[in-house]
C-alpha cells in the first residue's frame, strides 16, 4: 500500500482524506491518504525522512507551508515556480517534484459555474500562496485585478511580485493594483474572491459590506458547511462559487500527478460532506 499525505498546520479540518480515499477505492488502488500535522520547524525533516520513502507517492501542502516547500524539493514545475507556491508534491523518476494545482482547480471551479473573466473587475482578498494561484489565473484570463490584504505592505509586495512574474504581453501594468483593508464598497467589482483563511472558523471577511446581487462571489475556503460569506452571497442573489468546488478540482489534478490516472471526479464529489 502506498501513501499520500496532507502536510500543514492545522490539518484536522480537511476533507481531502475522504475525497482522495474515495477516489483510490473507486479505481481499486491500494493507496491511503492521511493527515500529517507538521509545524513549520519540522517541515524540512518531514520532507527528507517521510516523503522520500519508497511507499510514499507524494503529498498535498497547505497553510502555512505552500511558500516554504519549493527549496526542499528536487524540481519545481513552471506553474508552481511562477506562482511561488507548491500545493502538491509528486515523484518523477524518484525525484520529488513540486506543482501548484490550486490555479487549475480555481479555473476548473469557475468554468463549472460558467464564470467569464475577460475584462472583468475582480477584487481578491489575501496575499498568500492561495491568492497567488488565483491571481495568476485571473490575470492570464485578462481580468483587471485589485488585491487587498490586512497588511498593506504585503499587498503591495504581492502586487509587485505578480507583475514581475507575468509576460509583458498580458499588460499587467494595467491589471494589478493594491487596496487598503477592510473593504466596504463592493459595487465597483464584478467578481470578489476570498483567498484568505477567513471563514474557516466562521468569520466573514466582508462583514459590514453590502453584496450587490450582480456580484459573483468566490470563496476558496473549503468547509463542511457553507461559509458565512457564501451563505450571505446566496441570500443576496449573487452567483456564489463554493470552496469545496475548488477543493474537488485541485484534488482531481493532484490525483493524476500521483497516480498517472484520470481522477474519478464523480466518486470524489460524492465523498464531500454536501452537494456542490
């Protein structure tokens, strides 16, 4: 039996084990996906002594390790290098390789809900590894992006890093900006993306801000129940894209990296705690 882990701190809330183990079972694979809580100081040792074992296929990587993983690996794929965050580790000819499936999972979730991005004004909350993945897709889809973060300096550094990482042909100098937190006026934006961890414990990152019914609200926080932001968006008549949908699609992409097989998405979807 081969193993796959979720490395992070915390990890107890994750729904990935149910989803991935259902996928393994659906294809008759004798693999097992398990949670592995890893404090930041222990991450190098875990990569060295656990992920390199012959019976380990790889790992998912979550908060706070996505931006710390790349230097510990043998190779990093172009998408993960460009974004500056690794959320999936897999093996290629015995080498540990880092990839980012968050960007693709985000894209797949929006596509499933029929969300078009070209030319749209998008507000992104957050400036961490998950936000980088979302913004990478948004800019490459020619959206006009404004980033806000609780630390203004980090939002500005984030904006500058995004501009530096993308081809000049995309015209990023006109597509990325930074805004102070908190945001109260949402009406200027057609799409709002919560790429923070706010919502994991019942927070609403846009508390106090009205949500016009024309707004598309994307919350990448995956919880067993709907987050307060998703509930409020649906009550306001907004199109809402739930974090579980992104979890499903990024997980399907990771599954293929570990196994070389197309993921049984229907089985993975059925293993989630609610319908998405």
